[in-house]
C-alpha cells in the first residue's frame, strides 16, 4: 500500500472522491485526519482543523451518511459521543500515509513504515481491535455474561478525584425499565500491542466504583481484559482468584476454548 506503484496507493483518495455529496475534499480529509489522529469528539475535531463546532456539522453528517464515519454515543449516558472511521483503508491512509505523502511518492516507503509503528498501533490497529472485541461480545462472547445481553458499546468515566478520564473500550449496559436503575454487567479494556497487567484491571475496578457512585447498578458487573499481546502472570493469577475474563486472540478467532464464564 505504501508503494506509489501499487494500485492501492491512491485508493483511499478515490473512495472519498467517489462520494457524490462531497465537494470540498480537503475539508473532509481534514475531518477524517482529525479522527485518525485521536481527536474523536466534535470539539476535538473542530479544534484540530481550526473551525468552530457548528461549522463541521455538515461534513460530519455527510461522512456519516456515506458510512465512512460512525458516531458512537457514550454508553453510560453522559450525553457525549465519539466518532470512529469505519473504513480501515481510509483510517490507515489518514493516520500513516497522508502525513508522509511526499516521502512516499519519492519511494521512501520502508523508512516511513519503520517510523510509523507506534502511530499504526495506537491509531489504526488499536481502535480496530477494540471494535473487534465489542463484536466478539455481541457474538461468541455472549455466553460469558452473567445475564441477558444488554447494549454493547464504549464510554468514558470521569474520575474527578484523580483528575483523569477512564476509557472503557467494551461495556455492556442493561437499560432499566420503570423505576429500575441501568445495570452495568461488563466493563472491559482492549489493548492491541500491550501485555496487560493488574494496573489495567485496577483501572476497570475504579471505573466500576465510579459508575456505582453515579447511581448505576454494578452489583453483577464483571471485568474483562482483551489483549492481542497477552497477559502478565500477576494478572492471570488474579483472574484465577476473582473470575476476571481474559480474552486473547485464540478466543477471538475461535482457536481455543472460550474463557470460563463469569460466576453467578
């Protein structure tokens, strides 16, 4: 893909140019580049491209209608949402190729790729892996849950005491009916290139406590770690003791027995 002699080299540009409702391709590429660089909120996108939030409503709507961009509402009902590029080819182009386009055209593909490993893992493979994990929970992973499957999504939990935000990559929430509170039945974190340890589990446990403090029912909430790189021995030992779900590539691709379902 990084070779100017490859048919795929300009394919991402062609995909965008083929959309009939897209006129100013530079603006749309800027919006997609903002998302690919990790600016996934409306305000973050606007700030990245130097526009007001109201000025990017139309390109966001067009990209959504073209199924190139997807808006994911915060599953914890915080009134927030994040955007995700749905076409992997365009995400790769905006994150890796477009910033180094002149160098790629001059034949420096090997050098560009060597310098893009961290960016590729964080901005292309990482988000795609997290989306795969959510799809797994919707499919084969349904048997791992303690209760009937609720809404699967992603969200951010604000920790005001620690002055940080905890990104939850995989969450399952059952919406309450009548006077029932929404019940959080699963919180998970997904890492593509990182061996997960107890610190990741502690972050999920903190998110669970914070959600309980916001009035959500977390009494049946299980914790799950999804990793393509594996898990530390300390985390495996903790999982054996407490029933934390550890899901790796073997489970995701069906090459091994699924993890033991959450107790209860």
